[in-house]
C-alpha cells in the first residue's frame, strides 16, 4: 500500500492520517506489522481469573477504570443572558406575465412575497435556568419565500419561539428599557417582528399602467439585543447566612433533595420545593456581609427574593453571634432593595435547636429578649429541622399568614419598572401576548424630516435624510434594477417635499444623498440625457462659484455639520 505524503501547507486526507498513525515506525518481522499487531496482542493477552465488572476492564492483572460521565456542575445554573434576536426577512415580489393558450397577453401575474417570521419569548414552567443561551447567542426567524407566477403569494416564514424559564424579565440591552415580565405560564412576548413581503408587478397594475415592470424587495426583519434576567417565582423565600440550615429546612418540609453538608456555601443555586401541594419555597444561597456589592454569592441571587411573597429568615443557633448575623442580613436586604424590608412579611426562625449551644441560648431569658428586640416583631419560632421540633406547627402558621397576603401585581416587584411600557392584547387561541414599544416600524409619520449636511475628508459633500421611517423602508424595499421603481421613488421624494428641501439647502450636482444607509448621486434634473452626460464627464449645469466654496470649507467632516428642518 502506498502512503501519500502531503506537501508543506497542505492538509492530508483523514484516512491517510489514520493509516500513517498505525504504520510501524521501524523495520521488524512480519508479526510486528501494523495489520497483525491487534491479532497478536489478543492472542498473547494473559487471561485473568477475576471476572470483569461493568465499570472496569480487566487487562491481565491490572484494572483500568473506564471514563465515567462527570456530574453536571452546579455552576451550569445561569440566570442572566444576553442574546441577539432578529425577525425573518420578507420575500421578494415577482415579475411575471400570464401567458395561456388563447390569452397571449393576459397581463401581469407576479405574486407577492411572504412575510418573515416573528420571534417570541415563551414562558415555560419546565425550565429553571438560561443555560441554553450561554453558547448560542444569535436567533433568527425564518425568512418569507419569494412570490411566484400566476399570482401565487410566497409562504410566510415560521415564527421562532424561544422557551425561557417562568419569571424571566426581558430588557433592551442597548437602551435598558423594560420590555416584558414573563411571570405566567404560557405568556408570550414579541421581541422581533418579521419583515413585510414585497409586492409583485400584479399589485402595481392601474388603469394607466396596464403592464407594470416593477416589483418590491422584501422588508428586512427588525432585530435587537436583549438582556434576560431570571427571577425565581416562589411564595416563600428562605434566606440566611451560610450554613444556617436553609437546605435542611427545605428538605424537611418538602420532597426536595438539595445538597446538605456541614460547610458554608453548600448551596450554589436556588432550590425549589413544594409544601402542601400549593406553597412553593425557594432556598436562596447563603448571604454574607457585603452581598449587595457582589461579595460571595449574594448579588447573583438577591434579585430572586424580590418575587417572594414572604421571607423566611433562618438564624443559626450555634453561630458565634446570632444577633449580628440577623442584623447583617437585614442590612444587606435594605441596601439592595429597601422594599424587601419595608413591604415583605418576615418570619424569623432560630434553628438547630438539637444542639446544646442553641438550647442554652434560647433558654436564656436575657438572650431571648435581646433577640426579639432585634427582630422587631413576634413572628419568631425556635425549630430543629433534624429532629422535627416545631417544623409542622411553624409551617401551618406560615401558611395562614400567606393566605392574608395578596398576590403581587405584575411589575410591582421590579425596581426599574415604568408604567405604560407594555401593551397587552389577549388572543382566544393563545396565552397573553405582550408587545414592547421599542418597535418603531409601524410608527406614524407626520411629514417632518431633517436634512443633515456633512463634508467628507476628500471634500465631497454628503446629505442625510432623517426622520422619515416610511421613506427609509421604501428605499430598502425598492428594486433599483427596474427603471419604473426608480421613477416611483423619485415621485415619492417630490410628494414628501424632500427634493424641494434639498434644492433650497444648496445641494449641488454630484453630491451624495443618503437614505437608510443607501447612497444616491444627486442630479438637478431628471432628464436621462443629463445623467448620461455626467457619466461621460460633462456637467451641463456646472457652476464656477462652487470651486471657491469648496476651498473655503476645508474642514474635517466630524467638525462640520449643519441641520436643516423642513415640514
């Protein structure tokens, strides 16, 4: 067999690389050939009396453990993500003609393009983390199909639904505006709208123009960067210093099985449990002094407490200074969000009553009086989750208090919520659908616009038309390969007063006009012969005074800008 050796800089095929790796490195007998080596090794392998189990492979007398799958790390819990969403582009229109037997000139028959798909965020109760948005950042909906002959409209693009955990708050990453709060099962939030499909030549047929040769391109879909924040939805939030017994309490009152150990920061992610089939408890990782500034794990999980209707504060009975721990945690809550201390109902539990030190402190009347004074209310109980002392009685009292607390209002728990941000519309076939006000595609135009004049470094002048979203959309959807489409765009410019405003602003032949990042060369006359003369290098309307003005205005384009308004 001949081996192909690649030249330097050229990668060899994979099959040659595999064969070359198995080829013997030096000369040897026939039994050492790479083809017979596996067979010889299997024949000379000594047999062992010890049988091989499922986890180990026995080679001779040495056990070689196989590679096991590593357990999922707790750090895979992601409650913040930044993604880019974009709606699908609309399909292009079609230019076609009806040609049938007996009807040779049937007129235009080009269909319209399909609409691009929208992007939705859907709340899913089966998810509890944003980990799937950690590796994939860009999400784009399906584009609409192009229009077809015989007046066939292209198919619309499929909407893209991104499943997010229940309790996800959506922000605009660029402006910081609040777009939606997905706190209900099945709630949908429209974050990117698909583009409209372009019209075919059949849509431009009129009484004067019976055979239009014009079509529109599909409108690009809107897109934006989003910032997702997950805030756990629970009735009761369990907080406290590290190793205060929060996970032990959750395991004692529910079927949850969180990790329990005798060292601080055993819990790295929030754990959820259900008591009495309808009360949801959230075990928040341990807080420490300076948590509101990012120390420990506090700043990453303090926002999960904002959604809880009641706070269950656990104080370890064997702590060096339980009173200090109580005041430190309350101070961290107040510094992060004052409403966590002012508006939330707190219940304080003195835990680990199975230890002698905790029993000695609680039986001391002076300590119990000082503890109640520091708490500020009488909702206090001494419990032990290990032995079950006071667990069931405390939970029954907590449930009675929870019944008196009304359900929180939507967006009321968010510190940066602003009224009027969301527009809610109900659909009989779907759940609640929200639409943010960041989408300006359908905004009404009152006819006002702005002309911005710039000078480039090479002396060329540039004019930007701003403030007309519909004109920008028309510029993007116009197919410049058709002369009728160019003439239609010129008529729209004259109808909006843009052409007259440019002439009054002092624009000259050869200047560049920019509309929606599309550049046009300005000509003072629509005559096609004048355009051909410009292409040949002859300017029929050249003004000699323009040369002096260009010399006087020798500045950098960043420093020279002028705005002209026209309504």
